[in-house]
C-alpha cells in the first residue's frame, strides 16, 4: 500500500532559504501528496511566493509568534481524515512530514525516509540527517538523547560528515527539522507539547511515542539542509539572533518542564519545591565556572516552570493517556555516563585551548622581578623594624582597628546615626586576617607594603613589555614611589591601601574583556579603591565611561564592574542624598587627620607632601634646602620618567604608552583639584582631601609609560633605567628612615588603646563611657569625645563629622571647661556620657617662660581651669596626658545610636553580592602554560604534520 504523505511547511521568514525549500519540495523524487503551508510571516511578498507553490491547505495562525510545535498543530488540524481502508494501523497509512522555511530537503529525502519506515511497521518516527545549509558537508544535528539527569544531548552536531554516523538507526529522538511522523501515532500521543516553545519540542514528542510502544529511527541517507537552528527559528523577526544565555535559559526551562512531567506523581511536588533552591545551587556553580550570564536564566527558568499554571498537569495527562510501556524501555537509549564524561573532557580541553590562545604573555619573573620584590622586602622590614613588635599602630589616621572581632559586625551596620562607610568592609577584611588580635593586621600591612607594592607593579607592567629588565625597573620605581613613603611615614592608611591596590587593578583590567574571573577581580579591586579613596571615584568613572565608548561590545561586562562598589556604597549614597550632602561622599574615610601641605610643585614631582623629603635634606645640607635643590634632587628621576614615556610612541608598537600617560594626566588633575577641597574638620582644624591616592595614580601612569619606553629602547634603555631607579631609591630610603629615627608620625602602641589605662579598665565593664579629649593649639582648643578605651578605625563614620549642631555644642562645652565661666556643666557632660576629661599637650606645646605666649589657650591655664571646675576630680598625670574624672556620675547612660531597622537585610544583601562576586573571581580551572626556551621566548605549538612530506 502506497503511504500518503502530507508535508507541513511552517514559514516564519522569507528570503533565499524559503526559495530553496520550495524548490526542493517541488523536485522531490517522491513528492508529498498534500502540502500544508502555515504562514506566520505577515508579509505580502512572502504570501505571494507561497501561493505560487500551490499548497493544498494554507493556514494563517492566530499567534504568529508561537513555537514550531504550535504552528505545526495549527496546520495538521486543517488536514481532513482520508478514506478508511485496510491497514495494519486500522486506517490509511498516512504520515506528516514537518518542515521549516529554512530546511531544504535533499531531492531524495522523502523517498529515503519512506523507505526506512515501510520495511519496519513498528517505526512511527523517522528523522533525516540535518546538515548545515551554509556548510553542506557539516552535520548540524543528527539524533537526540538524554543524560541520566534528564539533560538533552545531541548525538552528533557540528561535525564534518565523513559517514561516521551512517550506521546509526534506532535513536531516542530526532530533531524537528524534516521529521516524519505517522499520523495515527501523532493523534494518539496528542502531538507536540504547547509548553515547549523554543527547545526540546521534537525530543518530548519522540519520548512519548517511544513510551507508547513505537520506534524512532534516524535515516542518515536522507538529508535536510538547515540554515537556522531550532532556537533561531522559534524567534520571530527578519534576522533572528539567539544569544548563548537565552538558548541556555530556553533549554533549562524545557528540561525543568519535562522533569515535572516525567516524574512519578509522588515525586512531582518535591521536584516543584526544589526548583528555586536548585536554581540557586546551579547559579553558584555557574559563578565558579565563570558563566555569570547564565545565572539570571536559571532563576527565570525555575520561576517560569514553577508558575506555568496548567501546563504541567495537561502534559502529564497527555503522557498518561498514551503511555503503554515503562521507562525502562528507553533506558538503553540514554547517553552512557562514560560518554558524558568523555564529552565533558573534550569540552574542557577546548576551553583550555581557547584560554591558551587568549593568554597574555609575560616576561620571566626571575631573576629581575624576584630581586625587586626581595629587595623591597628587605628595605621594608628594616624600615619598619621599630613597629614589628607592637600590637597596634597610632598617629596620623591610625588607631586600633577594632576592640575585638565582634565589633566588626557593628562597624559595617547602618544605625540611626547614619550609614557605614564602604571602607568599614575593607577594614573588616583586614581585621579578619588576624582575628585573634585585629589591630595586628595594620602592623603586618606596614611591614609588607613595599614588597607587595613591587609585586603589584611587576604584574601590572608585565603584559605591556616583553623584556624582564623594564618590568623589574617599574617594580622598584613603584615601591620607591614618594606617595608610598609619605603614606608609611605619615600614617595615611587610606593612601597606603590605594597605592597597593592600583597596580593590581590595572593588571586585572588588562584581562577584563577576556575573562569573567578578571572582571570580578577588577570590580572588587575598584570597590576597595573607591572605598579607601573616594576622591578617585570621578577619575575611575571617567575611565569606565571611556572604556565603554571604546569597547561598545563589552558594555554589558563593563557595567558589572560597578555592582560591588554600588552594593557597598548604596546606603551611604542614600544617606547623603537625604541630607543634601552629595559632595561629602568624597570625604576621606577613617580617622580624620589633616594631611601635610600640598603644593602643585610637590604634586608634579610625585610628592603629596614635601615634609618627608625636606627633613632628610635639611639634615644633610648645611643650609635650608631651596626649591631648586628640591627640584634637582627630587624631580630629576621624575622628569626622566615621562620623557621615556613620550619617546615610546615614536618607537615600534610604542603607541601603547599613550594610555598610561593619559592615566598620569588624569591623576595629576585629580590631585591638584583635591588639594583645594576640604570637607571635614579634625581637632578644630580644617582637613583637606588627601592627595596621596591621586598622586599614586599619577605616578603609576608615569612608571608604566617609562617601562614601555625602556622596553622599546632595548639595551639603550639600561642606563636611563638605572639612573631613574637609583634616583628614586636614593630619595625614598631617607624618607623611610624617619620610622627608624623615631621622627615619623606613625608610632607603635604598647597596647591596642589610645586612652589611659584607668579609662580603658573602666570601659571594659561599660564600653559606652566617653572621654573628653582637650588639646591646646596655636589657633585654639581642639576637642573631641572618645568612647570606650579610645577611638577605633572600624567605628569611624564620615556622616558623624557633618553634624554641625553637635560640633558647635561640643565647642561650647570645651570653651566653658577651659576657662572659668561659672556655668553648671553637669548636664552637658551627662548628656554625652562624658565620665573623664583628658588634657593632652600638642606636639608644638612649649611650656616655658621665655617671652609672652599669645595663644588663646595655654596648657597650664587650661589645667588650672579644669582643677577649679567642681564637677571634675583630678586623677593625675598619665602616659596620655593629665586626667580628670567627672564626679557627678549617676550611672545612667545616654541613648546612643541604635541599629537601623533595615540594617540586617541591607547587610545581608551587601555581603551576598560581594560573596557572589568572590565566587566569580576565584579561579577554578587550570591555567594553560606555554613552554619557554632557554632564551625566554615562547615555543610555538608542535606541528600536527610535516609540511615537507604530508599532502
């Protein structure tokens, strides 16, 4: 009996692919008996082209955006039943041949498909070998199966057709392109599942047909040439483009839907409850595997299936009606676990090969880089020797980091007083490194600052140079940077962290567009940099925008860089916006301390503060050093750096030096602008922004440009490199010697506290007591209230410094105490929980009788006034100054700032975002390596054939 074939052609787009398909249908050696065209184009030209094909039935679907399965069923519903005759299946042996507008069948495709099914009555589905329309010798897909976990896998795809699959017959499923289905079986199983719109449409149909007791075969000699994939066909539009993340989401949605449909009834609710938790677990896996673009798709797929309404129950009923055999019938057709592992190994090797091709070549780290880092380590240990035995550091912006590890959580939470600074999270990470004694982390940071700086600079310049010598020179120049010496000697913690982070940020940014791990590292380092030095935020934002303009295809990846810092700074930004203090976001975090005077000349020479270099020069020279001497001694190495950088563009491939020079110019402008901005006060003095971080940015651009210049000069750059390194080291070493000589601002603390031992002991039982610290200065009297055993870095918040009303009230209280006023001060002291008053001598205090003293507050006069205050009881002299105790103590405490109601939720979100970014940043794959020859050059990969003997 001659079978009857109805071809169902689904058209979503016109063009050459449709013309080829129509021509191939018209010239089949075995032509279809009927042609049903489903026109989903809404295009008059295409409609006219389809009319010329003289279809038996022409269908215009109500929903042109429906999937392939729904469009096919709209066409098959229009085909009337044939006259009843004798048949093994109880009627006409009728078949549906399903085609797409982009699938041009081979001229003998239908003939060979029918030949395969006519000799095997148990076969209900036959599928052709789908070839690539653009590359006719390449297999696009042929056969489908499932893994043990239910994931769909193609038996063959993207392979060169060498007849390796021509003996394949029985398969679990075939693709939708050119599938031939027996009509009676199609009717019994209910056709395609309407819920599977974009993926697994034919796979699900074939599985249900298998469970109905029929066979599915692939016919390798029948070929169909497809120009689009199933996912591309399912997307409406003239030029469909399906991204990898969209395709992964569609496939995951189909897999979860099938899982709920195929699961036993008792297990279905458990599978439904596991959808979101499983999406979370798989998202973590995607982050570890550096596939962050798939994370959102995981949750969308889970939520889509979880709230798909009646789709799953309908599909389960459709399966139950048609099922005749158990799941064991398809078990032999699943993909063997060993084959799954083999394919994963092949994919892993392919990823490693791709990583090898995009890997950045760097010069050898030894011996130049090793010598630079080891030398910096030796100098750093010697210079910081007086600090190494201390449990904490003080002076400048330094104080004990935290009383204990438990105080870190309170330091990063938002309170009714205001939001925490992002810098608190950086301090928390530092404190966690030495959790048994949090303040010890700062001592270790000071000790390893120089070698860590040298290592970072080498890693930053290594992708930009080819020779190890210039990379080592840059490492030394960065470790000898004036900004680093100033930060170490003047106790500028924020500037030190910014200096250490900058080169690592550049090193990560070089690989940003090729590695998601590098992208995450760049985002985290940028967050640390902005948290430590908010004044650099405008410069980094300008670089970020410029990168998006220059790399428009990487905008999506670049946008993720602001996620970590956005998560950490969002509460503070919202707080400042409510207060109308947006500019105050640039305030330097941590303990407020006025930096040294900055001048344009000093900044241009690379020094945020000339005091550390003027001191050593003054001791070495017989007269006070002049500006000319400073320029010669300090500026000579600095001037040589941009000269080398400017020479580099004139050399071969030297244009890459322009980017570091632009970075230097941006840092210079930022430093000059920051030197004229003051946003807070400390001890009665106006505190300007620290120019150290911006100067470090300026210096980094110079040394990177110099390294490129030295590399392009070759051996001729040896002398300029030695001169620059020697000059920079000759100035940095005397500046660092101030720590050894005891003249530096940074100083070791015998105990992790800044107040007298009596106050610290009292604060052990009541950490909320306050101590009013008074310090006479030339211009007035500085006053502040320290809580507990003294200020800690983790407790500092920039929002606290902007409370003008409280500052004025504190100034009034200090003035009434320092001079007899007759005013009762018990209430003012009690409102602020002040239980002690400490009088400290300033560094410039000179208690002598030589000449008149014009200062408004002298140390002796203030002490007399405090002795005469009835509410104060003298305690005596301590190591920190003269101490008084407040007599009127009623043991009540003022209400301090309480925890914000949303602080827990906000902190959980912040830590969650940072944690996920860390998962993405952690490298989880083996990095490919290339062998180097004895001269340091990279060996080329071995050839796979001999060009002289092989054809």
